C-alpha cells in the first residue's frame, strides 16, 4: 500500500479523493479579517503622516521639502504594505489592503487628525506670540 505522500505525489485514477490540493485562495472570512486589519493599520499611518503635518505647521517650508517629505512617507508606506503582505497574506497582495489602509487613514485624518492639527496650530500661534512679546 502506498504512503500518503506517495498518494499525493502520484495519485491514482482510482481514488482521487486522497489528493491534497494546496489552498490557493483566501476564504471570505480571511479576506474580511485582513481588510479589517488593514483599516486598523490606517490609523497609525495617519499618525505617521501627522508628524509631517506638524513639521509643516511649526516650520513652514517650500514645495521641494514638502515633496521630499511626501516621497519619504510613501516610501515608508511601500515598505509597510510589502511587509504586511509578506507576513499576513502569504505574499499575495490584494488591492483591498490599500483600500482598507486608505479608509483607516481617512477616518483618522478627518477625526483625530483634525483635532491634532487644530491643537498644533493654536500651540504654534501661542509660542510665536510669546516669542514676539519677548523679542526673540
């Protein structure tokens, strides 16, 4: 009698039910789980982007520096999404990973990000007014 490995490698036409077929797709529940994880990962991406927004508020600079910051942000994002795809999704990139990240990012941007930006602008104005009063 053939071993299980031999039956998988050399299946007979008599008993096809013994063949193991490798999983080549994600189930709907796995896809939903990955999508939700991607939405949740959009929040720290938004926080990371807020660092650049705060720098732009506190130290205004030209379009070249802004472009460099944007390239840096998207480079870090590219490393992140590649690492996530490798670690969580068997190296199989799906467009809904980026869509989930974008949804999470937008939720952060239009909620906590707006609050953080307002706070940063007010703090920056107070610091500048204090410095002007003391002629610094």
